[in-house]
């Protein structure tokens, strides 16, 4: 067999990589199962693209192969090739091709997918994959830069944060048997920290006397802040620190010297606890602990601007999303106010929250300008 090669941006590719007739078993090495499993799916994905014979599939195969040699995940390789092949089939039915792609073609594709009942999130994911492929074609001088101008964007419906009910919180905490896991979960639940922020905490960042943790660089807003933790979190933390391995300054040391446990490890801890607590079907995640903290604080009467600082939100509108789900707060405030009215007594007008007032005035001005 004569070896056929062609040059891509990444490397010289053996054409046999794209050939068919292989089975996954041929790629599985007991010593390196994941690597050869990924190679199998990359080969299969590229082969399906080439076999379709559609215009541009050779470029699509090069693009997918590039993901493989850059060690991207198997799921990314499979999803990218599937969506791109689906899009190329659509263009073919529309009597056009990737080489003459226009914004109108992409718009028609979006309309087609929405018309057949695809979820908004799915269509958004399709667009993300397609625009990454289109950018690759622009970089290869296959398409002009103009095709990337005025991207089609779809606004996702605003998803309200999912908080853990009190009953489910008790079930979750009751399923914990490890001192480390209890400290991890309670610190997230009582501080509202993001998991990435907590995993970056080191021992000098904690003030045991003040029950305070300093976050010197916010994960999203790149600003420092202080958070505080409760008595039950304090007890769990002290218990964990007594037995914590001393090979790192991280509060939750990982296996690698000087490193903390990874996000995957933390999520596996949470997933195991949800399973033992019988909560696997509730859709809770590590981030639900942060949502729960925010919701519980508002229900307990914490002012919105204080919660904003604790959560590290730059814009108070982000914090206001939590206010939409605090029905208990609204109910209590209504009946307290109505009770004062019905009693006919004197009461002080509440001071206007100047920060919130500025937000509302700004929205009012913007609204007037658009009229």
C-alpha cells in the first residue's frame, strides 16, 4: 500500500488515519486505554467526514484531527465532528457549500434547528462549535474575515439559581463521614465561596480567631474580599486541620506536592454525598452550595448590598437574581408591613438603599432614552 500524505497547519498526516475498517479493539492497549480510545474516536470521526464526500469535509477532518493532536477530550472531538458534518449536510441541501458561506446561511441553519424543536442551549452549542470551525477556515484563508463579523447570537433564558432545601441540606450533611469532606462542604455552604476560590485558599489566608478567610484575587472579578464562616464550619475546619497532611500550604492538599485537590476530585466528593443522601436526581452541584448560601442569607434578612460584597459580585444586578427566588423574604416583609398599616401606628420610613437606587435610576434613564 502506498502511503499518501498531505500537509495541514499542524503536521503531516498519514492518510491511513482517516481510513475505515478499524475496530476500537485494535486501538486499545491495556497500559494506555484512554489514549487509544481517543485515537479510535478521532479516526472514526475523521473517516465519517471524509466518506460523506461533501464539499469541505477534508478541511473539517484536518480541523478535527487538530483537536486530537492537541489532546482535547474525546467528547469534544466527537461533538465537533458531528455538528460540523450536520452543518455541511445542511449546506448541501441548500445548494451551497462551506466555501461560499454567508451569515445568511448560518441564520437559515439556526432557524432550521429551532424549527425542528431543538433546545435553545443546544442551538447555542451548535453555534459555538461552528464559529470555532469557521474561524479556523478564516485562519487558513479559506473564508474571508467578513464572515466572522456580526455573529449570530442567541440569548439564553435566564436560569434562576438552584438552591438546596433545608431538608436536603440536612440529608447531605448527614451523609458525610470524612472530616475533610465535612470541612469542604460546610465551608462552601457557609461562606458562599466558589469552589475554585476555596481550593486556592492557603493556611495563612485563614484567621481562626475572626472566623474569616481572605480571598486575595477573586476568581471572576479579580478583586480581593473577605468571607466569614459559621460555628459548625469552624468546628469542621478545626477538626480537619488537626489531621490534615502537611505536604502543602493548601487547606485541602492533593496528591501532588504543593498542590490542592482538583475540581474533579471535589465534584466526585459532592456527587458521592448526593448519591448516599438519595439526592442524585435533584440536579444539585457544587455551585448549588453557593446559591444556597445566598438564598438563605436573603431569607434571613441580609441586605442585598452586603450579600453582594460577600459573593464578590461586581454588579448588584447579579446578586438581585437571588432575590427573585426568596419568596419567604417577600412574604415576611409583606405581612410585617401590612401589620404596621393595620395597627395604624407610627413607623419610620426605611432608608433608601442608595446603591440600589442608582441601579434603578440608571435603568429608568436608559428606558427613557430608548423610547
